[in-house]
């Protein structure tokens, strides 16, 4: 049987991912995760014997995806015109990850 995940588990996971999770947020995630696990158990109970796997959701191949077409191209100088800091034709942004 699947081990039940508690708020401490999700808070620990959040800490490993380097963000804070309040007690209320952790409790909310526990409830949502429990609901998700129940739904997955229901799906596991469905008998799919004799059902052919679906590789593509439509019977006929769709061809509505357009070809990429280059349009409204601006020059590099125009793209960099309002940039406060640039180096060798590239945007320079402040570091966002510690």
C-alpha cells in the first residue's frame, strides 16, 4: 500500500527545492495529493483488457498546424535600443538565482 504523505513530507520537499511552504499551504497540498491518489486508484481499477492503446487522439492525422513563417523581424540594434546593459549584442540581466 502507498505510504500516506503528510505536511512534513511536503515541507521537506519544498525545502529541498529551495522555497518556503507555510503550514496552511502544506495542509492544502496534503488534501489535494490525497484526492489525486484516490482518483488514481479508481483509474487503476478500470478493466482495460482488450482495449487498444491510443497513440494519437484523432483517427485522421491533423494538418491544421501552420508552417513557421518569418515576419515582423526587427534589427538587433532596434531590439537592444532600450536595454540598459548589453555585452557583445546580448541582453545582460541581473542574477536571479543565488
